[in-house]
C-alpha cells in the first residue's frame, strides 16, 4: 500500500525544503535541485523512518552532482545501501559522503537503464554502486597517512585539529549563507559549481554547521 497520507507528504516536503530540493510535477523533467519522486520518498519515510530518510537525502542531495538524480531507482538504491552498510554510514560518515562525491551516478544510471524490462533497476543500480563503494573503501584503508596515525597516538592533537577545522567550516558556512541570500533565485547552484571551489555537498554541510552553531 502506497503511503500517500498528508502526514508523510508534509514531512517529505519539509525535509526536501531543508535540503533545497524542489518538488516538481511528474510531467516536468527535473533539473539539478529538483525531484518528482515524491511517492517513492513517502514510501521510504513510511517504511524506515525519518532518520533513515534524512540519510538518503543527505547522500543524494549533498554530494557532487547527485542532487540532479533524485529519482525512484536512485532513492531506493541509496536506501538499500544505507541499510546494507551501516558500518560505513555510521563509523565513516565523512568518507561515505566523499565516496558519493566521486561516484559517477549519472553514467551508471544510464548504463543500468539499458537493462530495463529485464533486470530490476533498483537492485542493479545498488549492486553497481556497491562495487564502487568497496573499491573506494579498500583504497582508503591502504593509503592511511602518518597524520592519521599521529592523531590516534596523541588524541589531543586530533581534537585540536578537529576543533579548528570545525570552526573554519562554521565560518565558511556563515559566509556562504550570506552570499546565497544576495543571489537571485536559480543562480545559487551555478555559483557553487563555477565559483565556490567546493562540491555542492561540502557547501551544504558547511551551511548546516553554521546554522546549528
């Protein structure tokens, strides 16, 4: 049964607004920052709860280029992978988002679509992405630098560096919020991509940290 009640729909719309994702009619092709997959989002929210749904939206909405690909198969694939890989999501959150910055999700979806009608799109997409995630995870584990080792041996160094990084991110987030407030509607995403020097996901994280500070 499809969860189309006002309760789920209102929550989905509120969360999409938080992530600067615009919900558009089903007959319009989505541009970056837009989605028409409201029914799918309501299903995920109803089945797995708000915390899980927010993780799905963070993974797609705050990583490079993926806010243009929030559709039925990608939403379900991300949801499946979050449930299948809790150790990555919970213990290596920063890396998880960095990996999604690198995943060529658009080309993968286009390739998988060639199997439509024969292979389940959701499962095929999840499998293809999982292979990429495994590759990134193994590369990261094999290239840990001495700074990480030092941080583990001297916790005070790690904490000081973490606090400094957080303060810098918050300050940057405040500046980004101010810039966004002065830009006309529709010019924010192009500005981020062309002038900020940061990924869209990083910009969103900095702004969220600044708002919470």
